[in-house]
C-alpha cells in the first residue's frame, strides 16, 4: 500500500491507499508535527490491521507550507524510503487542495497561510497548467481574488473569509477547503502506477518568498502533471 503524508501547515494529515481502499486521519497539529506524525502513522496502520512492512511507497506534500512542517514531512518520508528502498512521490500542496474541484471542472484560486499576515496562492484552472505560486499580503490577495473572479479555497480564518465575501469573492466552506490526505494518496497512486516517482536524494520542499517559488524544478513538474 501507499502511505501519504501532508504536514505542510498546522493542519496535518496522513492516508493509506491500497489501490481500492482508502483510510485517512486529519488533525490540528499546530507546531507538534515532530511529535505527532509518527504516532498517528502507527495508529492508522493499526486501525487498518497493517504494519509499516506493508507500505510499498510513500507520498509527501512538498509545499508551499511552513518551514518546519515541510521539513518534518520530507524527513519522515525520506527516512522511510531510504531505509527500505521504496519509491517516493512528491506532490505540490496547492495541487492537493485544488484537485477535487479541478476534477469537477471548477477552476479555483487555492490559498495557504504564510504567516505574518501573508498568504501563498495559485490559480488552478480546470483545464491547463497551474500558475506559479505567489506570496503576498492578505490585503493584496483580496484584491487579486476579486479580479480573478474564481472560487477561493484553502486555510483561511473566519475574519479572512469575511473580508473576501464582503468584496463579493466566492469562498469554499471551511469543510470543503480541508486538504484531504486521501486526495494526496490518490494523486500519488496514479503517478506510482505510471512509474513517475521522485529521487529521494534531490526531492526538496517548495518554499515561496516574495512573488515566486524558490524551487523551480518542482514547479515545472507540477505544470507537466496538471
């Protein structure tokens, strides 16, 4: 089976996928990813009647996201795949959030918190390539979303949602905006089946500062897969 890890933000999630069945766990990890992820993996495996020996591949959300969160996810993923010589599949975090809507042919503006009143966002069209992620102040994002006229989804506070809706921007509900690790697992399972895996030695987190991504090859792979 495939184990999927998403520790991009303070909302963390893991999933197991054997090609037919899916199991997942999502929790408000805050800044506790370093201590909570491994116990959650053990608990989910136990609930599924499985063990780590049953895992044949690992998928991981590669960002954008928090510095610590992404490092935790990548470190755990690399530790597992290097120890047992397993394939690893890295999937951009905003692509995970947008996937259920894009599959329903709905273009969206996906967003993640970046701290200090800033957000990272990207336009994800139902057809075509995802835009490069951009980092901007939330006030600038509101104006950007108003011009784009797309459905906004992602981790937003109640105040941020209100600021957007007050400007006439369509915003997905909080429940619909939760990134599903099961979606990450499905995206990664499709790539694994197609033989499209990543090199654990070179797979790195995608951080976004200013207006563009800092890991260009990852963005290029994201575009080719969208």
